[in-house]
């Protein structure tokens, strides 16, 4: 009896229908084989179906045939073939909005403020071959259901099938903000790389692209009215994002249920602005760089100067117009005070006004944030703006906690909404070794490498009271690209970034041993879809769930 119970438990834990990522909130599966009919169709019920939903249904249908993913067992599904002949076939999946809901595009639903996005859906795949269905109250929910549906199937010998029918799922995210940050300033990434990344993000239901588009090293973004910044600050004229590129990326993301939060990091991380406006930047490319910045090149805005402040406010206003998101990150990290201490114009301006640097920073922050708020945006900042500086911020300003997860509590105590982005759990660049030249013993500052298991085991509400826990919007993985480029983008990001996607969709407390076969499955499926996710274990282990666990 006990043995039987154990056998059932194991079968459930390693059930192939559980090869879903992220794990749905509620999942029931059976043990019947069900095949997709050769003429399988996805239809959307109702009139006025938005184009991006129809396109998403088309892509899902395409994946069903092009994935050609063999089940991750020894023989890759050959043992399933004897069940095919007797299996029922599924010829249709129908998507429909629930009563009372009306069609809006996935894009419009995705670009709402995080707390207003409705991503819930119900998915039913009967075992008897009668139609499968996804229902939701929004097209965004239907789209999340499509991503799940696309992960249910394997292929063997030209048969697309599941061995786990019927499937019943009721699903919705634990947190409204599930992001991924990419830095396109240390190294440039072509639009095609960003699009491939957006596709991959959508497969694991990540809904926020945090685009750290510019930094001290380069300014690839062409902002209407401010194109001199990219003309002079991009690595080359071909390493830029034109207005058309931005529109392309924003709409590509939107159609995949992803909102784009741009970041124009200020007042630090702005050395490159000196290329177009030398007078606006203190200690531009000053040496030794380590005296004025955390990495080369040094250079920060002379924010004490009112001309500079209104220039940045105007820049934000112009950038806000090309990004429909409600969120806009203004940065605010790693301000180096030594740079200003030795900057004569800054000291003269402070002397003339009789204010302190902190007071001037407050004025700069208020004015630039007000410019965004006038455009209907919610500014987002890095943690120092709350924990280091004495600036007045609206309590609605979400704070990205990056330096350490130990700082989460203080940000919550300050009453701010927060986004988990802690380097000790979610930085993808850690462990790559030192990169400043001629320093063989150098190491990455956030050593060691953060494994998927490390991120997966993070507790988003550790040490928080119930009231403070409500301030957690979600979290994200981040890729700073000192040592990354298009060459290693996929391997450095995937499948690791999927671990936070599940953490913030399904909620914390996931079992790593039970998750491993599923994340293997995800990585193999990513590769079938052209995203170069790395191996997490020898294939021998991937084909034998649990066999390589430490206690196996
Ligand atoms: C749709 O909204 C109704 C009414 O609020 C709710 O009962 C139902 O659970 C929702 N459906 C989904 C899939 O979230
Ligand atoms: C502020 O910067 C502008 C542009 O560089 C300059 O013309 C002006 O003199 C500066 N004002 C002060 C008070 O330093
Ligand atoms: C600012 O005032 C301080 C204290 O009076 C003085 O030492 C310094 O030379 C002044 N700096 C500038 C640039 O005017
Ligand atoms: C912070 O700024 C406020 C006014 O904006 C001031 O009253 C307060 O003394 C400052 N606190 C510190 C620690 O500087
Ligand atoms: C929670 O508090 C404990 C004990 O103070 C500390 O060791 C740990 O780092 C804290 N964790 C987080 C995520 O803040
Ligand atoms: C975690 O999952 C493994 C594999 O399914 C299972 O053996 C183990 O009992 C689970 N641990 C907990 C704490 O549920």
C-alpha cells in the first residue's frame, strides 16, 4: 500500500504533462494518450478578434508542428508509440472570452499598469478528442493560455501527442510584474536578438522588458529631437535603435504580452552625453576612473545646473512619447560624490545657490519625475534613491532593489512598492571573471555565478510583514553586458531567467528536484524553437528524471 502510494506520487511528480513552465496554479492531468489531428485548428470565438491574438494563435499552431520535441525519457518517446493507434485525436482548440468581457488587443492589455493586467485563464483538454478550450476575461489571459497549450505536446515519428490527457488548468500569476532586464549600452544587440529574447520571454509568461538602453559607454537610442546623443554617442551609426526600431520592438513585445519599460539612467551613468554636450557632464572620462565611477568611463550629469535639469526633463518627455508603457525608469544608481566634489562648475553653482548636493539632487529628481508624470508615466528608480539619497519620491514610485536582497526590508519599510532585482539572486553576469584589463586575479564583483536553483529558491517576502509583502510587485533577472553580446546572449540568459519567471508566476516555495525535469524540458523546447538555451546537466540525467539528484 505504502509502496503503491509512493509510486503514484513519483508518477505525479515526474508526469510529463507537468513539463509546463511556469507551473500553473492548479493542474489536473490524466494518463490517456491524445494525438493532434493533422488538420488541427485553433479558432477564436466571437466578433472583432484583434489581429495580435489571431497571430498568436497562428504562431502556437506553428510551434505544435515545428517543435518536434521528443519526450525527455530514454528512447525519446519510442515507448509511447504503441499507444498511438488507439488514441483519440484532437482537432480543435477554441479560445473565448468569458461572458461580459470584450476584445481589446493583447498589446493594449499588456501595456496597462502591472496591477491592472488580467492574465488569468482556464484551459481544458478533454481526453476523448472533443474540443479543447481556453477561456479568460482578457486577450492577455487567452495568450497566456496559448503559451501553456504549446508546452503540452511532444512529437514522435510525426505524431504530435500527449500521454497526460485529460488536462484541466486554472491559472493566474502570483505577482503582476515578471521582468527581464537587458543592457544594450555596454554592448549593442541588434533588433533581431531583442525580438528572439522577447519571444523566449513570452514562452515563460514574462510580461515586462526592462530595457536599460543607454549608459556611460554608449547611447544607441535615437530620441526625436535629441538624436545628437545617438549620432555622437552610439558605437557606430549601425549600432543604434531608430524610432522605427523602437516602434518595432514595442509592438513586437506588446503582441507577445510584454510591456517595455525603458530606462534612461540619470544622473550617474551618463558619461556618453558629454559627446554631444560636453558642458553637461562632470568628470567626463576622468582618470583614474576608479576615483570617479564604479567602472569606466566616469562621467555624471551636472544636475545642479538648471539648464541640465530642464534638458533631461525635456529628454524624458520626448522619450516618454515613444514608449507607451506606464512605467519609465529614471535610474538613480551609483552616484559618485567625489566626481562632484572636484567639479568646479558644480561647486560654484552650489556656492551660488547655497544649497547642498543632496538638495540639488532632490530638485533634479522632482523636476525630471514631474515631466514624466505630466505624460502619465510612473517613474521607477534604483534603490539608492530611497536608501542613500534624501529625495522626495511619490510612494507610488516602484523601487528596483539591486545591490542586495538584504536591502529589500528597508525599501519596504520606507513604504515603497518594490521589484526584486537583487544581484545576489538575479544577476546573470556574475561569475564571469574580471574584465578590467591587466588584472589577472580580478573577479566579477557579484561572484559567484547565480544558478537557476539559487534564483528559484528566493523568497520574495522574506522578513516582510503582511503589509510590506503587499508592496512586492514581482521581480526579474538582469543581464549587464560588460561580458555579453549577441554571441552569448541566449546561453547566458536561458534557461536561467526562466527560474524567476516561474518564481513570480507560480509563487515561492517551488521544489527544485521536481522543477528540474520541467526546466530541462523547457530548455530542450527552447532549442527546438531556435533559442540557444544551455544544458543544465548531462543529457544522461535529463533523460532520467531524478537520477542525478544528490541523494539519488
Ligand atoms: C472572469 O471573471 C469572472 C467574474 O469576475 C470570474 O468569476 C472568472 O473566474 C474569471 N475568469 C478567469 C479565467 O479569470
Ligand atoms: C549651466 O550650464 C549652461 C550650459 O552649459 C551654462 O551656459 C551655464 O552657465 C551654466 N550655469 C551655471 C550656473 O553654471
Ligand atoms: C565654494 O565655496 C567654498 C567655501 O566657501 C570655497 O572653498 C570654494 O572655493 C568655492 N568653490 C567654488 C568653485 O566657487
Ligand atoms: C532630508 O531633506 C529634508 C527636506 O527635504 C530635510 O528636512 C531633512 O533634514 C533631510 N534629512 C537629511 C538626513 O539630510
Ligand atoms: C532576513 O533576515 C535574516 C536575519 O536578520 C537575514 O540573515 C537575511 O539575510 C534576511 N533576508 C532577506 C532576504 O532580507
Ligand atoms: C520535491 O520533489 C521531489 C521529486 O519529486 C520529491 O521526492 C520530494 O519529496 C519533494 N520534496 C518536498 C519537500 O516536497
